C-alpha cells in the first residue's frame, strides 16, 4: 500500500512538472502576442505561433502517454487489432514530428513490398511517435534521423528501425530506459523535457501486439528496431478484441 501511494505521488509530481512546463510556455507566448501585437513583426509572430503549436503537440503526446500508463496499470486497455500497412501509418507521424523539429533531417527509407501487419493502429502510431520523437530529442540539430521499414531476417516479422545520430545510450542503461519514469542523466537529457514514460509504454504495447523491441547504440547514435508480426501469422491473444474497423 505504501508502495502504491509512493508510486502515485511520484506519478503526480512528475506529470505536474511535465504539464506545467509547456503550459507556462504556451501562456507566455500567447500573452506576449496579445500585449505586444502591434510591436511584433510577422517573423516573430510566426515563430511564437510555432512554439505554441510545438508545445501543444508535446502536451497531447504527454497526455496520451499518461492515459496509457493509467490503462496499462488497471489492465483496462483492450487492443483492437486490424490489418494495416506500416509505411502508410508511419509516414504521417514522421511528417508531424518533422514539422516540430525543422532543423533535423528526416529520411524515410520504406520498403514498399513489406507485408501488412496485424496491429492496433492507434497504439502502433503512439509507439512510432515515441521512438521518432526520442530520436529527435536526443540528437543535435543538423543530424539525420532515418526511419527504415523492411523484411526482417525472420519471415514472421517485418522490421522497423528508427536510426539517429544522437548522444547514444550506454549498454548498462539498456534495461533501465524501458522502466517507468527512468531518464538517463546527460547534458542533452537535462535540456529536453521528458517524463520517462515513453519507452516504458512503447515496450509494453509492442509486446502486447506480439512484437519485439531491441536497440543498438554507440557514441555515433542509436538504432531502435521493432519487429512486428506480419499479418498471415495472426496470433489470438486472450483479451484481444478483433474488429474490421
Ligand atoms: P523521456 O524521453 O520522456 O525522458 P523515454 O521513456 O521515452 O522518456 O526515454 C527514457 C530515457 O531514455 C530518456 O530520458 C533518454 O535518457 C533515453 N533515450 C531514449 N531514446 C533515446 C535516444 N534515441 N537516444 C539517446 N537516449 C535516448
């Protein structure tokens, strides 16, 4: 019980901090625009609106992750599996993130022949958002982020890689990053906002969809690889709701 209470307190204090930072920024830029509208040139107005949009997107992602943790903890999360194309689901996510991280180069290296996958499309897009956003957050401006889809060495799965040229992750931290609220201390992590929930959720959701997530990393960057079951190997899981949606 004490443990649960502590966890709940941790959760609320992390989340409050994470919500407050973008909200303060949105309010600040909106107030500046309202009070100094005539004094601001168009370039500044555009810049401020971009920041407001960026921070709003951050809030939306954070709220989605918070709701997921809550549902994962209460086992209320039923996945709705359907047949889908990984390329078609990934492209709009890359476009949204590219819009927020204009100084990174994004490359979509998609194999158009990959088979369809059987997944919960919303959850799949949440996973891709977390991985691609992390690739941008933990790498410097001007670097390249490649999103590569392909057949995998095992015919049961397709492979989706998110490859960055960022700060890298030490092997001894590989297990830690997938646990709740964990962040690895380094100058870039201190600079960027984060709740430490993204990869925790990503791993659980990937495994619930019968997939796997692995990573490789060095000082030159990190590659996260998802293996997602190809559709013909449909696996029925207890609690899974099937839909033709
Ligand atoms: P958050 O980004 O909100 O802190 P995550 O659970 O998504 O939380 O990631 C946990 C930690 O793993 C991050 O704080 C960061 O230290 C590290 N990390 C995640 N992705 C990368 C990456 N692509 N490159 C380097 N470090 C990463």
